[in-house]
C-alpha cells in the first residue's frame, strides 16, 4: 500500500516511486558520447515503452489512486507524451482514461494514445481554447481524477526517478554521481523531480525559444507566463503556458538558471543523436542536447543529458535530419 503522501513532492516520494517502477520497467540506457572534448552521459528516455519519460510519473500517480478513484477514471491533458504515459498506466491497471489533446498534436501521438485504449477529447489550442477548463468539465461530469502533466506531487516524484536511476548507473562508470543534469523543460515536472532526486547536482532546465517561462520565472523570482504571441515551435512537448506553484516551490530553491535553444540548434541535436547515438529523438526531447552542443552549458565527465522523448513522425524527423 502506498504511504500517506504530503501535499508537496519529496525525496522520499521519489524513492517510493523508484521502488514501484523497478518492478515493471528496466532502467533506460545511459550512453556516453563526446561533446567538445568531454564525455557526457545521455539518458535515453526515448527508449521507454511509450517513447518518453512520462511513463514514470503516470505510473506513480495512478498506482497511488484509491479504489473509488480508480473506478471513476482519470483525465489527463497533454500534447502526446504524458497522454501516452497515462494511457499506458491506465490500461495496465484497468482504469478508464480520457485525455484532452490539442487538435494540432502530432498524429503519431494522437494515434498512439488511442491505440492504448484512452478516449481522446480534442481542444483548439490555435484558437485559444483553455485546455484546463476542458479537463475540469470532464472531471466534474464524471468524478474522474485529474492527472496533471507536471503540477502533481506524484507525477513530479515519478519523473525524479530518472535522477536516481542515472546516479546509480554513473556511480559504476564514473568517479561519482552526476555533477550536472541538463534536461528539457516544459512545465517543470521533470526538473523539479530531478532537483529532489539529486540535490547535490546542478539541474539545468532547457526550453525552446519563446517558451522559456521557467527560465524567466527563475530570473524574476516569481512565476512568469509565456507571452500571448509566443512563436510556433516544433517542441510541442515543451509548449506549456507557465509553470505552477508546486513546481516553482521546488525549483526556486534548487535551480539557479535556465537556458533557451533555437529551432536550428534543436534540429542539429536531433541529427547528432541520430548519427552518433543511433537514436530517434523528437524536437522537445532533444532540447537539452541542443544546449550542450551549442556550448551553452558547462560540460565535464559527470554531466548527464536527458533525452526525454522520441515520438516524432517519419516525415518531420526526416526533414529535421536532412535539412540545414
């Protein structure tokens, strides 16, 4: 039985999540690669069963539901990776899942979510429809539990298991655990979890150009939302309007700064991962690698980079790796 949970994510909760995940999933590979003369370690979360790290937080959250909550079902909001994580966990646990997804989500993510048995409810992101309002209506109508993509203590703890896993892997292959973990960042669920799991490592969130609300929030000392005219981005997985208080409460005391990468830098990282690591990485999943390749973050022999997802369709991926 899951222990009573505090209202905020904790390092204890990350350890609890790790024990649950270790029962159902093997560790993802930690791959060494040389960048600017330094060996760095790439955590290949793109090789998870759903192609992204989101399976971790979803499993920890859904396994913590009480019987009545499981019977009422769950609702998630996602452009695709969290959607698949929730759908995968729900299918395995026999829980009904409804996922609110944008009409412009990648077809590969929409199809994969439906294939896992979840009901998909579309909302008009380009038209300004409020996805959280859509999810709230669904929860109110059915009594379902909202499984937020990043602003949920169980989800944050589940994502933090990446840190525990890579620290154990690096301890056997380096001089010690990671000194720095560079990670793609949307709403801050992953970076908050990593901060709890690896308190002695420098955590560096990386966001796409125009969607750097976490970076600007850290600089301002308060939550700052993205601009209303934020540009279109291929990094759909990192396209969140703003971080939330539960995430920022963890980040502001543990993360000093964030970084921004351009579309060209992201494409270069996708090509590098394909050519050097033989991995398919989606744009958002390549953001941290993009920052390292562009020389925007310090590197040493104990720097870890999270490759957070690989859900991209063939046409878009081919354009990224063949284009300029």
